[in-house]
C-alpha cells in the first residue's frame, strides 16, 4: 500500500511532441505555484484515446494496462494533465485521481500575477471539458490575472467544437476547417484563449484576424 505517492504531470501527446512549449510552460507554472510533480517523459505512453476513437478496442485496453503498470512502478497516485481528452480518459478508464490543470491552478489563484489590466479576451470551451462541466476554473484564472472576459456567442455547455475533435481533422480536414471558421466567427473580439492543445492548434491554423492563445501562454 502506497501511503505517499507521486503526482505526475502528463502533458498528452500533442503538447509533448508537436506543441512542446505548452508542456514546458505548464511545468514552469506548476513550479512557480509550489505544486510538486514528476514527469516520466521517456517511458509514458499515449492515454489511448486516438486508438479507441479509431475503433481498436482491444489495443486501447492494452495501452491502459501498460500505462497502469508504468504508473504503479513510478508510485503515481495522482495525475495533472493539460489535455482535456486525457483528463476524461484517465477519470473514466484508469481509476486514478486526475485533475485538469485548470482545476489545479484555480486552487492557487492568489499566487497568480495580475499582469493584464482589463484587457478583453474571449474563451473557447473544449469539448471534453464541456462534457465534464469544467466551465468556471479557466474563467476564474483569466479573471484572476486581470482579463475582462467577453463571452462568445455560444459558450459553456452550448459551445461549438473547434472542428478537430473525434478524428474529424484527420479524416475530413475541409469540413474541420469550415467548422473552425464558424467558431472563430462567433468571437466577439479578436483574442481567443483556450485550454486544449488540439483546439489551440486547429483554431490557430484557421485564424486570420483573430489571435489564438493557449492558457499557459498568458500565465508566464
């Protein structure tokens, strides 16, 4: 029985491989907030969601078992992740205490620097956080650092997908791009912040007049 275990910071594949600056940002943020964590970059595996979404159920469960073995060996008792999809799958399938990083940061609002003096931004709700009803934490963080939040036309549980989820970007990129443009056109102002690496990358690729940022980029 593990009485004192490790908290793992798990960036997810996209932040780890293609958007590594996001993973590095969150490591710095957790350190600044005094939150202890470890990383296991060389041995961790994908959470398994893309494999499941592609229909490979047995392979999905094989990945879960391999990850559980790694977590047990590293005495992981809690996971903090910035990926909404990883957050959902760890909570639903792994039986390990997991926080989305906005929940972690929201518990330390008083430690955040108020660097923005009423600057207006809008926030895009990622699908997996909508399904988990994580609405307040990212908004509380943005307000705590001094932003004035101007909500999009469709928000919280009524928010649109960015267009990239569910392998749509991979299988039907033109449709995914059209959805992204619809979402960008719902912004009331020209600066969008989101808390999902996939939403961030997809919206940014389609944005022309709107600046798209990932939360960590405004916290450092």
